[in-house]
């Protein structure tokens, strides 16, 4: 029983370490979302590239929302709709 608890703890540590490495791998750059501009500013559906960039930049969205210069673009109904269409729930910061 103790061996299985140790194995579970080791597995949890490895998962958490992998998650931390993934978070560090993302470079927050709002310009990465430039492929989404047309979808956000008009009623055109987001492209596959836009959706992949939103998913990639998801860990950065709260940071963008805290920036007054970016918030007015990121925190719009259309931006939220694009994120939802791409399957990326808008974060609650």
C-alpha cells in the first residue's frame, strides 16, 4: 500500500512539473493574436490559425486584461465570442 501511495505522489509531482514547464514555454505576445483581428472586428468566423493562437496564448489572457492598452481589445463581446468559438473559455481573472 505504501508503495502505491509513493507512486501516486511521484506521478502527481511529475504532472505538476510538466504543467509548470508548459506554462513557462508560452511567450506572452499580444501580436501573436493578430490573426484574430478580422474575426474580432467583424462577424467573420475565426481561422484555424486564430484558434490555435488563442489556445497558445490562453495563459496570457489575464495579463492582457490587466493592461489598459490591451484590455479594450481583448475584453470585448466579439473577442469573447471568438475565444468561445475556438473552444477556449475566457478566463476569470
